[in-house]
């Protein structure tokens, strides 16, 4: 993970305040659930917003509800509001699940499903959310119901690498809590096989011909599989992939995520439109690498992901609305797309959870601490 001097050009959308990169983790706001609650109703979590106002006409999707359950389950001391949201999201996912373990994805605001159960990315994200709730929720009945739904979904497999990576990360959560769970172990091993391993060309070690979306999750699932399944070479492959990806996404010392449209060898890299979910995926993967290896150098890349939301990005602008707590939907050359959808807000929340954990860890050290 390389470092360098920042030559940030300060630009933003009209009316947005630029902030300098934070000197301390204490400058990061606490994770706040107000905007997610604003987007939630008695059915689930509405997908899109115009500015901070929910767009009911776009309805709901399992992708975002799964993310909501995952982030809620990561709260170690959830409020009553967060527990209610987690229960609602879990009910949505169990309703979306078919008898064979696949999942529908899209539900209209009129409560009519728009597709049939299958194993696309949403299946993988559902298993990630369910596995996290089964392992981490502080509420016993949420853990039980989530594990039952996870076990049903874990019978399926997907041909898509990212769907398998997401499902594998859910399986890793289950295995950390239940090391003898054979279904989770098999799913995690199969996910690593589908993702593949890095190549020998140091200029392009990625196991795919281009970088598209959710790239850090591919490296993270190899790291988790290598750790939990006792496969040291696989662990090394995942760490190598993540290290290379972090170098690729380092732009003058700041995080510059793979944007919409992706990157491929031999083609100049464009920088926009960057998505908050990519910064959050980088934070997740680096946090996993740090936890597995005990190597604090991964905290540097994690801090880049945190700082991306706080203003140290290619446009030099904050990526959330401090009034609503909503995360902005994308980073453009002149600043953010100020719509505050569910995906972007959950990406912000997930990354701020990492910031809170790092700050807490630094505060318990006998001297110094994280800057």
C-alpha cells in the first residue's frame, strides 16, 4: 500500500463545505441511523431517494435490505430502533426467499414481487446479511431465524463470482461463531474456488481481466477462507490481491476507488463516477486483513476509506449530509451526487462503524494511539 503527498484539488457541488482530511479518528461522526429509519417503513427499506426524500416509486430490493440487516447486526450495542429495523429487514428477507433457498430481489411499493427466486448478487448479499445476523446479533430470536434462512440459502450455488463472494463472506461470519458448521465451510470453500487466485504478472495480479465492482470482496473472501479453513497459501493469495488493489486505488495518498465503468490493463484510468459502496468494501476487506494477520499496516488503507467519506477524495468534498446523516450517492468531478439512497447511506454507516472501532482500540492503548 503506497503512500504519497496529496495534491488534492478542492472542488465541490454548490453549497457544500469542504473539509480537510481528519487528523484524528475523533473527527469522524458516530454512525447515525436517522436517515435509514427515514427510508424504512413497515415493509422494508426503500431503495432510492431524491435528495433525502424516499422515492416510493422505485420500491424495495433484497440487495439493500440485506445490507441493512448486515450493518444493523454489526452494532454491538444496538438501540431499540436498530433492533426494530433488523427485525423488519429479516422478515423481508425470509419473505423474499424461495423454497429452494434462492431469493427474489425486487418488490414494488404495491407489495408485488417483480421477479422469481434465483442466485444473482442479491442471493449472495442476502446470505451475507443473514450470516452476519446469525453470528453477531444481540437478539436471540434474530440469530435463530437468520441462521435457519442462511442454512436454506447455503444449499444453492451461483455461477457469478461476486454473488459467491458475498455468500462466502456470510459463511465466514457463521463459521467464526459456529466452527463446526459444515454447510458454511463448504460454501466458503466453493466461493474461494469460484473467485480464483491471482496471476503471476505483477502488473495485473487480479484473477479477472478487468476491475469492475465490489472488487475488495473478492480478495476478502479468499482471506477469510484461507484463515478459517486453514489454507495458508489461499490466505496469502487473498492478501496479495488486496495489497495490489489498495495500491491501484491509491491516488497521491488518498483512496480513489474503481469507478463505474471499471479499469482494465492498457487503458487510461478514469476517476469518476466513484461509488460509496466501493469505499465501504475497501474498509471491510482491510479490516478483515488486519484482524486475521494482526498487521496494523492495513489500518492505513482502512483510514483512507474512512477519510474518503470525510473529504479526502479526488473531488475534495465530504460525502454525506451532516443534517440528515445520509450518504451521497456518488462522487463526480465537481462533487457529490447529493441524492441519499439506501446503499450509499449504509456504506457510510458501515465505514463509520470501522472508524468507531479503531478509535476505541486506539483509546485503550497505554501510550500514543491512532492519529
